[in-house]
C-alpha cells in the first residue's frame, strides 16, 4: 500500500457486514466482486457471511483485504484467498490486491448479515 492517504472500510467486528450504501462507488464495486466468492460448503457469499473484516483502498487503488474463515481448518483455507484476490482484481482500475488471512477475532455466526441468516434459516 502507498504511504499516502487511503479509504478504509473496516467492518464492525461485533456486527454484520457494513451497509454498502454508505461506501464510495469503487468500494461498492469491490464488495460486488466479493459477493461472487462462496464457501463451497455454505450457499452464501463470503461478504454476507461476514468473512471480510477490512477493505483498505490506497490512493493508487491498491487494495488490501483482511478476511477470515468460518473455521481455521476450513477445507478451502489455502484456496479462498486466491479466489478473493482474483475476484477483486476484476474491478476496473484496481491496483495490486493483497489478501490477509486473520483469525483474531474468530468468526461467529453473529457476523452474518440478515440476508445470510435468512438464506441459512438461522433465525
């Protein structure tokens, strides 16, 4: 990431995914691409599942994403960061994409959006 200013969307780790309407159009495009990535075992995208903890966009449009998994032993743990990187790289004008896997704080079902909970019948 550059040393200059950046835009950052940091999700409230105690609440579901951020409201997309409150972010700039470029970040909305990033979120749109993140929603194309699914955990193969769960029929909900990783954004709505609450697996994206932070999206940081530098002035040069380099993107750094902090994400987690539903469980550290997830069978696609080695593959999913690559899927996220490929999806975000499809956004026109995006620079270098870095995906950081984090496990602190651990993911919990409370991180899911209302839409994800409805899809999974978790109400």
